[in-house]
C-alpha cells in the first residue's frame, strides 16, 4: 500500500500519499550507483522534531497528533535489511486532528518524507521531481496553483509548488517543498485550510546553517 499505509483511510489520504508515492507510479530499475545510507529517522523533543541527517527542525503546533509510526508500513525495518536503504522513509506525519476521525473541516497536517534518488534514474534536480508528483496530485482532483519555483528558508533553497482542491464550501491547500540532500529527495508537504494557516505551518520549518568549506592551505 506504500509508506503512508493503512492508517489514513479518509479523503485526506490523497494529499499525504502525494508526498511519497510518485516513484511507485514511475519506478524503473534502480541505478547501479551505491545506495545512500539509511537516514536518521529523527525524534521529537519539547514539541520540536529534529533530523540530523538532513539538518532541519520542525516546531509542531501545540496539541497536534503525531502519527508517524502508525503511517509507516514496517517501523521495525532493520538497517541490516538489504532493501532498507532503497525504501521511502516517512520522517514525520503530524495532524491537527487524528486522521482517522472524519470532520467537516480541513485537517491541517505536516508530512515529511525522504526517498532515495536512485528511485528516479536521470533525476538531476528537485524541480524534475515535481513531474510525477504533479501528475499524481492532479489525478486526485487537485489543481496546480503555482508551478515549481525557488523558495528559500534562511540560506537553504528548495523548490516549491502549490495545489488546491475544493471540498464542498472549503478549499484544501497543499504546498510541497523539495530538496535533494545526501542521496535522497526530501519532501515537506503542508496541508491547510487557508493561506494564513499555510504561512504559519511553514514558519515552523528551519534549517541548520551550513558551514562553508574549509579553505585549502
């Protein structure tokens, strides 16, 4: 069923699936290059998720529900598993309300995932990742609001694209940020019910300052 699995059963699953399954739609034989090491799964301390592999942190909104483990098909994967470093990795799945509970509002969320670049032979930059991603999102009823464009958080540059989908009298907004880091495509997907809320959710994402390369003597 994919990394986001069986725990998400309502219509909100559409947006969540969009951040991690495009490779399953277009997967080809893996390239012969060495597989990237399995990334740090990260941890939450004092309501802040931190990931040392990719150097970012996300401050969760107080009272949100963490469903990362439930949304992962096999959280017991061992690094010794020969396929462990070929799989998509769900790093964080957090919701305003439990996703299994239906409601008449947009259930805001943040979903962060990492997928090996080896799943996409020929992938050269983050913008190309939006090809299969956009195709999948559109097949689920979303419309493109903004085509991929450069988006900076501090000194870190990512590629962002925005989507929307009507839900009765409401509109579900989805914004996905993508970067390529350490052999992985890292995607940050935000779901909100308004532009103001989307801005608030994105304000929680931050990146560690990168050290400049040492000068050769």
